[in-house]
């Protein structure tokens, strides 16, 4: 498997890579890619980390599973490559950005432009079998991504964590809110967006916090 991850993450996460659960996870994932259709393509499993080095993270947006239909997943939570129809949750994220900041929605859903500015688009689970949501849960990915969040919380300061929905909020319980900004709301899915995602103004709040702490704002266009 051709897997890339930025060297800065290897430095901070090496203890995880050395644990037995991670060896078991690697075996499971390699077998899955060899025998099934799995998303994202293997080279994009760690795309979020590769585009956003550890020391450049400013904002973390936490998702759950990669998209599980053809062409959608490319290793960034909520993001899809150019040319792929916008999933409903991403449409709602763009609607709230327009409401909050006045930016017209982008015509495509590739969020690499955010990742390169310091937005870690992290899914709790980093692979999934085609057409089967949640199929790679409870295999070790969650333990690994818990360690990612814990390392960021402990070793960095003045980060913004956007926790949308109860799953993300439970996963973010480890975050030290005394030195980071933790913003919570319902999930942007059509099932819940009208119960508090729309109108949460979290994108402008994130930028205000970053600027207050001497960091450049994110261009959410």
C-alpha cells in the first residue's frame, strides 16, 4: 500500500504506531484493500495529515466515517473531490458559511484549500468498505484518532475544535478547553442542521479566536 503521512505526525504519533492494536489495524486494513472495494483510495488514507502538518494545525473539524460511495472519499472529513456532487452535510456547511461570513458557496466540495491553511479534516475512522457505512469501525481507527486529538490538545495551544453532533462531542471530551476553543453544535446533516447548526456562527468565531491569539484567520471561501 502506497500510504503517505507527513513526517511531523510520525514524530508525535510514533508511540501509537508501535502498539499492538495498530499492528492489528494495519493487518486488517491491508487485507480489506486486497480483497474488497475500500474507500478512500489507499494513498489518501492519511491525506488529512499529509496536507496539514502537526505544527501547522489551527482548526480541527471532526467527522465520523469516510464517504462510502464511488469517487467521494479522499481522506478529508466532509470533503469530496472536484466533479463529485456535494453531499447534503457539505451543502449545509457551505450554507452556514454564507450565512455567517457572506461568502457564496463554492461550486465544488474539495476542501484541500482549507487543509493547506491549517484545518485538520479528521474522520474518526479512516477507511470504509464500499456501500457499507461504519464497516471499519471498532477495528482500531478510533483509538488512533483519539490519540491524535489527545496529542493536539496536550502539545499545542490555541487550537479551535469544531465538534458537530453527539459522536464528535463524545470523542472530543479529552480536549483541554482551558487552552483551546471548543465549539459544539448539532451535526450539519439535513436531519439536524435546522436544530442549531444554521446560525451557529462558528466559522467567524473560529477566526476571531485565531486572530486574538496572533494567528492568521482561515479563508473559508
